[in-house]
C-alpha cells in the first residue's frame, strides 16, 4: 500500500506527467488539486493500464466495503 501511495504521489506532483490535476493561478500551475477521480484515473491509465481490471468510483455503495484506502 505504501509503495502504491508513493507512486501516486510522485505522479500527482510531477508537472510533466500530470497536467490535468493542478490548480492554476495567473496561468501558472501552483499545486496539485485532485479528488478521487484523479486516483481512479491514475490506477486505470498509469498503474494498471495493461490489465483488464479497472477501478471505478462508487458513490453509493450497495455492499459493505472490505478494505478502505486512505491517501
């Protein structure tokens, strides 16, 4: 889990790899600005891009969550 978290944080703070999830001020990137969709985007398109399993956001879970992931 720590390795995955570190990989995500490296990606989210890399201005060259991650251009979508940054807050802008006067047209310049000032800091990452992301939500759960950024984590899902990273999982699907960076971390597990070659796999068939894909992450998705569940807004109203009908099932009991087995594990929680906090970033």
